DNA sequence: GAAGTTTGTTCGTAAGCTTTACTAACTTTC
DNA sequence: GAAAGTTAGTAAAGCTTACGAACAAACTTC
């Protein structure tokens, strides 16, 4: 009996989490399979199986087209087991054969396999913009195929949710292949079940974003904080297991990966460094009422305002001073975090014309001056390469990871 | 890789590197069995088995005496499987039957089981003292049964290693039951294989402490940074999955647990916050040459010196001011870390007469003032309950975790 | 004393991965 | 040009692991 014929519907139904609705058609079995649901800890054979299945898919995803034998060597599993898992994955449409390898080697020519990167779509939504909700349809490689956006127009609460839901539905409609899942990055505190505990700007409090959207779309939905999504996007490319991403926009927030895993925090509020006070010499008044919060120093509105105040014909040096001062403040706040976590890399996301230059240089210099040389000698501080789409890319990583165990 | 699951066990696997020799006799099979050997991925049935074995042991360890049926309910495994695993554990001498349960209930009376807490010993060594190396023999519950120490006498390099090795051997000799393993907490940067990459005070650089000691004693050895050991000790008792421990002595260091796992850092130098500069208003000159490092503000020699300078008949308020200022400085450094990680709890270790009072109060107040209210409202900042023995207890936790998968 | 309950074991089964052995299909070598 | 060697993928058998069903033991309750 081949794996594809195996009637395992019951097992899937049991594994499927209550919060995430399974998709229709070919996807019905997918979302449940790869997730390791181990609330209290025991490991059953089927868990091992799904782990190995995800491992094969992951290897194929990151290493690219290769044969079953290559996969066996790469994963440490035997060729037999790999063949079995691949048959299962092919049965679900996630993996396809590309044909025989061309190069001339002794032995039977290998049949190349690859993830069916165009067989499924991911819908990503970025609610972190101040004026618009942005969305996209991506393929399994994370390439953006379609875009759409909705002006937020100051909407909050239920109206804001409605805008998000409509945009998501519109994008699902644009998808020309089955949708694997929908990912959402939103500001605020989001718990692991995708409930927005608190997002003041959007007027959301205890909004079960993931559950409601999942019910409405009939698709698997994953929601997380926008900075967390961003750091997932960056981690997808980076090889490092420790990474911090600082997202600078209207507010300032961060996402952290430590030991290869996303840090959520005890109250799901990790990365909220925007209202940490910087230094011991005061600073600009913050919207939160205190003086010298990081956000008061560094937010895009504040920087823009300061630069505008210099006038259009301002000295280059004067502009640089403003930006360098903001960078120094960022460095001051990051130094203890870098020291405590021994971080090798920090990535900034936000308007490059403000961040990429004197600001980032001053931040790195400040970090070096305020931490042990051994730790920050190799520290990298750089702009993201994802640009404006970082949250969208991150939501795709989240869906891939959540649905297929791939990142 | 599955985000929630893939790297699990890495901490253990890394802690127990290939350098760890298995013990003799009854212990020969233990150390290898419980370790989750999953460098990059595949899961075999035997891995699942060892995981479940550790789960049973862990449940028994933390919940205390209970029946096989209780264990089955607690772990989610069936009674059959639990019986099988318990038989294996009893065969290795790790679990014993205590006799029938006394209370009057319908049904066949249950046979109570417990971890054989006195059947094995753990030897712990604390090299973090400035003048002496301290050691102890502990049972599996972490109770200290014997103590021994060696004056360091300014020894460094090979002589210091010799002192440690001799103390360890002496303690192994004092043990009246088979030794499960030896744990060492040392200052400096220690990699996952127990090699001390750098410990300036001891004159150690790239010293394979774990491997050499393991070869010499013929026992499993685990070595880690002293602050990491300390936070493991604290975590053993705490229920929280996120925890920071700040160890204040001659130097200042920290150990971090995030998401239930020890943070090692990209260069194995996590927690090195002693030489992070505090604030933007200068400060005392540090041994590292900079002004205003945390260690320059907060180290025990510095505090003692300041208090001594006040004179023996000093005002109580003056003493409090000195300590409160140090506490404020600690709060300033910790605020960004608390914000970034959303930490629920910070524990201090060090001389209570200095730390437990105005210092800790000022630190907490400063933390509250410099972070978002939502995050620090429930923040706990307290002294450790382990006192001077925190590193010794931590080394025991490390051995338990590394050898048995129990913590 | 009968009925019900709980414990712990025995026996057979399903799932999963491995080893061993095989065929297919190619390159290299003589 | 044929034999030898190499590699890919499959098939069969076996081992490990955990499960479910059934059962005996031993107790409480009625």
C-alpha cells in the first residue's frame, strides 16, 4: 500500500487545531499534518513522522531541486524513508518531479524533485501602515505575485477589522492556485492564538483576529505582531540563530529571534522597546507622557519634523547631526540587549533615507562604545533588504512555518 | 523545521557534547539514552522513546510520589507504556517502588513510585568565588549532603585547573552512592562543549574543562558559565519560562532563560552585562578603562568601598543613598532588556546585606519608571532563595537535565 | 456477599524506520 | 564492445514503539 492511498482522515481531524480552520480541497489535510501539537509532551510515532516529513520539505525548500538520494544524504534518513515521505508529499501536491538530472555521472540518473512552489499561494496582510492596509498574494517561494491595498481612513475597531477581512477576501480571489493560508502582521500585542490583546492605534482589544478571519475565509490564518513578522522575514534569509529587528515607523518596535526561535515574551509583548527611556539626561516629551522614550527620539514623525525644522536649504552637516543623535539614542537602548543576549546581528527596517546613513553609523559606533569589545567586534548592524515588503514577506514565512513546518 | 519543536533539546544536546564520557556500571547506559541527539533533524523511534522516558521521569521528579496510573494520566501516555518505561527506569535504579498507597479508595490499591533520589549523587563545583573553589555532593533532589572547598590562593591557568580537578575527585570520593555526573560553574565564556573559551580572572583560554575533567574522573561532566548555572538553579523552582538572574559579586553577570531555554548567545557570551555603560552622565572608572560600566557602579568591591568611605558611624540614610544609586543604575541597564524580552521576573544573587533593601527597591522603581507600565506592572524583582549555594544547585540542575532530561 | 472501581499486566496490532537485497540505468575500463 | 563499477529508487522483512482490548487482583460500597 502506498502512502497516498492510506486513509488517514481521522488522524488529521484529531490533529487539526481548533483555532485554525483547515482549507478546502487538496489542502484539507495539510495544515494539520506538520504541526507538532504536543501540549504536555509525549511523542508518538506520528509526531516523529510529521517531523521527518517537515524536515524533508524544509531541505527541499532551502537547498532547492535535488534527488531522493540527495535528500536522504541531507537529512540523515534512509533512501527508503525519503522515498516514502516524498510519495506522501507528492500525493498532496506539495512536491513535484522535475525530470532527470542532466549532468553525466556514473549510475542511474537521478530524478530531481522540488517543492511545488507555484502550486499554492499565500496571502499576506500588513496592517502596520499608518494610512493603508497592504496585502499581497505570494507563491511558496515568497515571491509577490499580486498586490492590493485599502486606505485605512482612520478606521478603528470593527470597521478596521472589516477592511482587513475584505482585503484578505479580495486577495484570496486573486489567487490563481489554492491558498495555503493567510498571514497577518498587525501592530500591538498579539497572543499565540492570533488574538490581538491590545492595539491602541487600531482600537482593537481582545480581538480574535485569527479565529474570526479563519472562520470567514475558510482558510488557515496566522496572525502576529508586525515586528515579529518582520524578523521572521529577515530570519528566513539569515543563517544566524540570533537576530533582532528594529522596526522604525510611526512607532518603534522590535522582533527578536533567540536560539532560532521567535521570542514572544511572558505577556506576548516582547520587542516593545518604543517606550523605554533612553539615557539619563532627559529628552523630548513622548506621547506616553514621559521624557526621553526611544520612540520620542527615533520615530519617523519626530525625525521628519526635526529635519523639516532645519529648512529646505539646511546644511548637510546639520541634517547628519540630527540623524546621528537619533542613532546614538538607538545604540544606547540596544547596548544592554546586545550585551545580555550576545546578539550577532541587528537589522533595521524603516525609511532608508532616514535610517541608512549617519543614523545607522552612529548607532553602531555607540553600541561598540557601550559594550564589551569581544561581543560587538563582529556585530552587524544593517538595513533590511526586504524594504517596504518586510512584513508581507514575514507573514508568508509564518504561514509556511505554521502550515508546512518550513521556514 | 517546526518553529515550536525543531530545536527542542538543543540545550541538552549541546550541553552534553561528545566529550562527555559515560559513567561506569549502572550508569553506563544512562547518559546516552536520555540525550536528544538531533543535531539537525531526523527523529527516530528511539528518540521518541527517550523523550517519553524523560517525560515520565520529569513528571515523577516534579510531582513526587505517584502510581503508574497517575503517571499515565499526567503524561498522556497509556498505562501500558508507562509501565514499560517505569520498568526500564527501575532496572536502571532511577525509580523505586515505595509500597502501596495508604488512602482508602475503591479499586486495587496503587503502588507508589518515586525517583530514587538517594540512589545517585551529583558533584557540583563552583569556581566563581574569588578566593575559594567550592564544591558539594548533592542527591538527586538537589539537597547538599557534603561540602568541601579549596583555597584558590591566586592560582591561575593549569594550577587552577589542578585545584578544581582535585576538589572534584575528593568530592567523588565522598559520595556514598554512584555519581550521576559532575557539574561545574565557572566565570568566563564557556561553549556548549564545556570548553572555557576565556576566563581572564583564572587565566583560562580555550581550556577544555569538561573534556579533561571527564577523562580524568571517568564520569559525565557538564560545565557552564556561573551565571548560567545560577539561572538554571532558579528556574528549577520557578514556573516561569522567562527569567533573568543577575549575579553580583566581584563582577556582574547575568543568566537568561527565554522560552524555557537557556540563552547561550552567538558567541556563548550571553549575560555579559558587566561592561555595558549605564546612562549618559558618565560614572566611575571601570577596570576595563571606560567610565560608567555597570560593574563599576554595582560590583561588591565598589559598594563595600563606598560604604566604608562613609565611616562606621555613618548615617543610615547615607548608606541607603549609596545603595539606592547602585540600584537605579541596575534598573537603567535592565530596562531595555525587560522591554525587549517582556521579562516577568528578575532575580538577584549576591550579598543580601547589600542587595536586599534600598538597592533592589530602587532598581524596581527605576525599571517601572523607564518601561511601559503594561509590561512592568507585574514584574517581579527579588533576591534568590538559594543564597550562596545558587551555583552549586545550578550545576546539579545541569547534570540532571543533561543526564536524565529532568529539571 | 455481590457489584462496582481502580490498578497493573498480558497479548496482539498498527505505525514507522531500518537493513538487506534487488532492479534499472548509467559511466568507465579493458 | 562487453564487463565492471556506480548510483537511484523500490521491495520485503524485521525491529522498536506505543496503543487497544481484555483480564486478574484487590479494594470499597451497597
